[in-house]
């Protein structure tokens, strides 16, 4: 069988496995080194995710592919240039700004939260006088996660609650109140527990230290210098820039039941813990630049990469940055992000030369972990 015949057969098989592959995935030759990544994307769609978009940057070359659809009503495919909500990937941007401020001598990671936000973290055992900025950034503060509060979940994460409140403009103090209505997970520094409240507070510290909105500081310090033209920290905008796909959720703890279009929402509810919008190309550029030392001096980058045990056996958490060891022994650095209707991941090798960013436009199935394993380990 000649090469052309093999290419046609491979493309036909791909169509049979997944109903809608977008142009870049279908057109790429089978021997380009990303076959396993393509298969992982198809598997995510087979598991029920509407669509996947992936971009890989390796040296000076880039590869992008999509699978599935970006719109369940029209069957329009996803775009490799899609904008999407990156959720907790925002934490790396916030941590980078805090570390830049430390490098400028404007704050210290050993400062207490009380120093910058006096009297703000109090109640039910929480005490900002005992929590440092470092503990916010590496999730060892013990402060309760406001997203885990039953009242917050009823209001914003159930089907009825989301539909009524998806455009709410709650301020950070209202969100913090959900956290402080609960007891802390543990005394500061005693353990690790991922908490979005930590980055709500970190964003507020940035604002106190600079006098500017934390999003403006991210824009001035990271987005503009790196020319991240698809990246933003929207204030109360509820739509996504174009091109973009629709976002879908079951709005339930299971993968069954009706599928809701949840594309329009006010991500200000995530604040510094997950408010940002970006694209796969921009995320690759950001993490590559970060790991190559373009955004932080050596001392601050070393602090960011100083990790603690996390809730996952295969990863450790630094300051807004995750060190993940893959099954083949490769280490990649980055962050995941999940928000209603969207799951994203962005990782890069320590030298910043091999980067991947991916987004699923559904939040109930599929695995970005499998896509990462496929790209960096070939399986």
C-alpha cells in the first residue's frame, strides 16, 4: 500500500471513530508524531465531550488539532483558535504578579494576609494574622474553599441556581463570606488543601499593593509584554470573544441527564481564582516564557517551583504552578482549570521548549490527563 493510500485509509478510520474532526486534525499526516494525541482527543469525544481543541508548540514548530464539535445544535466544528475560559489556569498569572511584586521589594511572601488585608480573614477559626502570602499561593493556608460551601453550590452550581444567577456580579467580599462561614481545613502550614479562596485573597493583595485592579496588573505585566492578544481578564463580560465554541454542562454531579448550554456566564464569580479567558496559542506562549525566565528573576522563579505535596500522588504544587510527573518519567509544569462548561489544561517542559494547551467544551467527561500523556509519552 503506498503512502497516499495509507493516508486516505487513516483519514477514513478517523471519521468512523469520531463524528466530527476539524480541519487541522484530519489534514495532518499520520507520521507527524502526534498520532497518540489525536487518539486521546477522539477518545474524549467518544466519552461524551462535545469537542476538544489542542495546540502544541515544540521548538519553533506548532501543531494544532480539533475533534468533535463546538456547537451541538449546528454541528459546527471547534476551532484551533478558539477563545475559552481558562478557570484555575488564572492562578499562575496571579502568582506571577505577586512574585514580580516581591522582586520589586513591594511585598514579601512571608508577609501575613493581615498586613495587607487587615481584619478581612476572621471568623470560625480563620485568622489572617497566622496566614502568609506564600501559604495562599501554595494552598497550605487551610482557608476554606468558598466553592465548597453548600450555600454557594446551591446558588451557583445547581441547574436551577445557575440559570437564575449565572449573570450575578457578586463582589469578592460576598464570595469570601461563603468561605468564612465554615471552619478552616487545618491550621496554617500544616497540610495542603486546594482552595479558590486563597487566590481571591491573593488578587486582593495585588490590588492593595498596587492600587490597581488585579486584572489591570496582569494586563500590564504579562499580557502586553508577551503579546497575548487572545488573553483577557474580563470584568463582567458574559460572552466569549470570537472565534469560540459553545460550552456545555450537565449542571449535576453525574454525566447523565440533560445537557445545558452554559456559554454565557459572569466569570467574575471566580475572581482571582479563575476569571480569565485565553487561547491555546497564548497559554503555550505564557508558560514557555515563564519557565524560560522571561517573567521572573531566577530567585522568584525558584520560589515558584518550590513545591509541596498535593492531593495527587503524581503532582506537587508550587506557587500557582504544578509539577506533574508523567508515566514515562517526563516532568511537565503548568496548571489545570475547570469552570462550568469548560475544562482546560496547559503544561510545558521545564526548559519551555515543548508546550501543550487543551480545552474541552464540556465538564462532565473526558480527560485532559490522557491528552498530556499521549503527547509527552506517546501513549
